[in-house]
C-alpha cells in the first residue's frame, strides 16, 4: 500500500469525520479502560452499556438525539448502582444485575411496540462511525474533554481508591462518592463510544486496549497512556481496514483490537505466552538435571 492509497479515504468528508471520531473514542476508551481493568469493572461496563438501551429506544421514538436518552438512563443506572450498593445486604454484583436486567427488559418492551425496526437502532447497537456528523464529532470532543478533565482533577484520589481503599478511607477520602464519580465517567465514555463501535461492542474497546497495554507495562500512569495509544491506533487502522474491505466499521475495529491483544499475549517479550512457556520448560529441564 503506497502513500496515495493511504490518503485516498481523506477525499471523503465522512471518512475524515470517522477517523477523528475513532481516534477520540479509541483514546478515551483506552484511558478509562485502565481503571476498568485495574478494578475489575468489566461487568459494570457491560451492565451500563445494556442499561442505556431503553434511553436509546425512547430517543428513537421521540425523534431526538440518542445521546440525550442514553445519557439519562446511563446516569440513572450509575446512580442506582451506587445507591443500592450502599445497602450492605445487597452486594454490588446483585445491584448491577437487578438494574441491568430491568433496564434492558424495558428497552425490549419498548422496541417490541415499534413495527418498523429500522437501521437507525441497528446502527446504535453495532456502530456506524461513517454516519457521524460534525455535531457528533463536536459532542464527542466536548464530552470526552469533560471526562479527561475530571479524570485529571481527581486522578490521585481515584487511583488510591482503586488500589488501596483502606488507606483512602483512613485518609478521609469520600470513597463512595469517588466510586460514584468513576461510574459516571465510565457511563459517559460508553455513551460517547456508541456511534463508533455500537452498544454491543463498546465493552471490548474499554477492556482490550488496556489489557493489551497491561502485558507490557506495570506502572498505572504508563498503562493509561499506552492503553489510550493502542485504542486510538486500533480505531484508525480498523476503520481503514473496513473501508478497503467493505466491512462493518465497528466490528472491524473490535476484531483488530482483539487480534492485536492475542498477538501481544502470545509474543510479549516479558510476560507473553511464548516467553512464559519457554521459561517453564527451561526451569523444568534444570530441575530434572539437578
């Protein structure tokens, strides 16, 4: 592939907007994914991504921007998880399961009354980054900037709560409030990513880039930066691949991100499967010869 082939997609305005969108979404998901991986929030991310479904359906039925409907239900779900979780008799995973199932069921009931299930809803479920408008890109930039600004302002506090809740409590930090803040930031990230990779695939973009970065680095700051870089690069390369192969953009981006993880998982220089297997074989051989 020569330079002319690489520049060809830039002839189209929709590709220019799409590339900007996937870079923003990939970078943001990679950064937030560091917290998701560190704290084991994958289930929560999955729950929120499905719980916003009724908001999307209501926005579709009401003919207004799906961001608004998704935001309302996402925030309500995040606040609900935090509120129920404060009751010691109801564990966090139980609260997540209750709200996730209830909200998603509401979305199913609402959509069952729609006789014309058009591609508008399908695009939200599976992503259609090539359909983003200038307003969508601007909204992604605005909301993404808000998420990163809040993350920067409360980074030390969120980091301490993530790795040492006992010390955070001893220092007088509002642990429950910080948990709620992280859930809200995660909700915003998921909503921002909807049009790029879709409601169903967004969890992969939150987890996989950060999990890939985790194979190479130990420090959390580096994990956050490398995960963000991997997410942005996979988004751009995946969009390029979908353009030339005429494939679904969201699915292609996620598949490429997964492929990169698998390659790194096998061939990572320090903790990859090949290196780990070789070390174990060598250690066994030394023990057998001793």
